[in-house]
C-alpha cells in the first residue's frame, strides 16, 4: 500500500495527517480484501478536513466497485 500527498495539500502537518487517516482507514479495511493487490492512495485537498471514518466509507465504496473485497 502506498500513499502519496503533494505539496498542494498544505504544509507538512496537514500532509502527515492525511497519510495517518488514510493508513488508519486502510488498516480497518484490509481484513476484507482479497490477496495479491497493490494499492496507491492519493490524498486530495478535501482529505485534510475528513475523518478516518469518512475515508473508510469512501474507500470501501471504491474497493467494492473495483471488485477486490471478499463477498
């Protein structure tokens, strides 16, 4: 799993917070995943204002749509 944040997001504190909340959301979602995938998450400007529960909900939606979550 990789996380990328650009300098457009904000200062280092905001970029690190984005990485932390994405990492926390992925930690909750990872037991549901089928094996053998590599993921790269890109933090956007609105990620700074979101909570990890919001990120987790969005992450689940996208991963279900991609078909990588166990049913």
